[in-house]
C-alpha cells in the first residue's frame, strides 16, 4: 500500500511537470499571464530630456511594463542616419519625421493599428495638412505633436512708426515694407522686409512654396509656366525692382537684421521666436498670418511628427505611446514644461486646443493658419540630404540667375526639369502630394 502511494505521488509530480512544461497556457482562459517588460527607444530632435521626462514618467506610471529610452538627436545627417539604422534593424522604435518626408520614408514606417488610431479620429483630431502629409492608402504613418509653418514677424516700433498695422494682403505688405525702408547713398540701412534673394533670406524656399500655392493657375510641380514666372518676378522684385526694393543681397542675414531692430518684416516658423528673444530680449515684435492674394487663403506648413519603425519589435506599443504624446493632456504638459525655459512650447497640433493659444501675440498666428496650411518639398532646415535639399538647390540656382539678369521664363525651363527629376527620383509621381488635396 505504501509503495502504491509513493508511486502515485511520483507520477503526479512527473505529470504535473509535463503539464506545466508542455500543456496549454492557462492564461488563455484566465487572462492572468504576466506581461513581459518592453523597452521602446524614442528619437526626438527638439526637446531636452528634462523637458520631455515628465511625459515619459507619466506614461511609464500608467504603463509600468513599458520603459521609454529617450535620445535627443542632432539634425546633422539625421534622415540618412535614421533610415540606415532602421534598415539594419538597429534603429529606434519611435522617431520624428518632417511633414515632407513621407515619399522617402514610407517603406520604413509601420502604420498605426486601427484600434489605436482610427482614420475618423485622426482626421477629427488634427489639421487637414496632417492628414494630407501622413496618411497614405488609408494607413496612418505619423502623428504630429505640433503644427507650424511660415508666418509674418513684424517689428512693432517700426510698423507703428509709419502708422501701419499688420498687412493682410500682398499690396498692403509692399506699401508698408517700402515705407519702413531707410536708404542713404551707400544703400539700405533699415530694410522693410527680407525677401527677394537666397543667401541672406531665411526660409526663402518656404516663401517660394507659399507664393506658388497662392498664385492662380500656378502648379508647384510644373513650373515651366507664365504663372510661375510671375511668382519669380514678384519675389526677386523686392531686390531688383527700384519701385519696391526693400532688400539687398549684400545685407547681413535676415535674422540678424531683425534681432538688431533693422528689419520690419521677417518670415519664419514659430521656433525662430525663441532665438530672436535670446538674441535681443528688448526687441518688441509680434507675429501675424502671412499676406494673401484675394480669394486665395493658403499658408505654408513645415512641422514634425512622430512615426514608428517598420522593424520595431513592438509597433503597437510604440503607437500607443504616440497616441499618448498627442493627447490633450500630454501636449499641454509639454507646453507648460517648455515655457519654463523658453518663450513658449510647440504650437498645439490638436484642433480642439486652438482656442487656448489663438489670441497669443506670437504663437496665435501659427494656430490661426492651421486650417489653411499646405506643405511641399520646399522646406528649409530639414537638412535631409534628399528631397527638400535637392529641390531647393534647383530653385536657388534659378533665383540667383534671375538676380543676375536672366529672364524668369528661361530660368524656369531649367528649374522645371530639375523639379521633375527630383520628383521622379523620390516620389515616382509628379504630383504635389503632401498638403495638397
């Protein structure tokens, strides 16, 4: 009897081990299986660790099995470094991309799961330019934490000094810029506006994109036209037309001129305001929406968004983190953190937060333009060694040729060939995809 009991116990132990080792996972029925820890690497370009750490800590508190490894990256060779590492399987899980980069990166991006981001929710949350920039074939490929683009910075003292107010159209802009310009025998001492050239005009490619979008009949992807030639004449006229010359190729860089109080109008995205305030804390400036042509309400977008690597081992969890980052609570928290160390944080990407910033004298203009932003491959300071940089080079050569005396229509024949070559190289479709419906 004793022997039978011993044998029975021994068999029970063996069978128990076998069942534990090879039997069915009871957690399938109970849901009690413990989740494995997950580490996600997140690359960003703007925020220091101390600013974004409160968001990460809050997310990790809510999701204790997830660890976020945050790494701030340099913009130098960022796009090519990022793409190389993704394709080698050693890149980050989450990373920041520009709104013009989708043609270059689409095959490297993991789409958002529908139970994390639905198309209808995404379209309701963000401005139309986000949908146009980051949705391809009903796949959501990135989500923005900000909205930004070109707006008109103006020197308050110079503008009020001539009895002016921020212009709403280009004719008002010309009249005010001309009145603010001060010249002597040696040239321009105080410039009314910085545009018309390339070397010393910040964000001139974005300005060209804006003007092409605004010009009736012009196509930004097919510029061998009289309409595009008119844009080129208008732009370079601020340097070469004696009646409205307000800028010169020999002046210091536009940002330096504006910080010194020697420039009336200056076009730039929101983040340039931080640098201007640091350069000259006493400078009185505000920001207005860009001037428009009659019946053509368009602004030029240039902003960044978060995406997930196609080689990430945890794409759903990565997208869940992005969903958190783009929530109202997270965007407001990051904005509050940023305002402790600089002028303001990133303009909210969420439409439902627009009322909180739209009346701000600096950031409000960028928010008010949200519904009319369009974007393309003429975005400054992406340093992508690709689509934008190559497109910009053709336009730079073209503008400089016009300034040297070549007819704009002749110049645009060459520019147009270059535009089509770049589009064919990177997009395979000669259509203005991002920001254009």
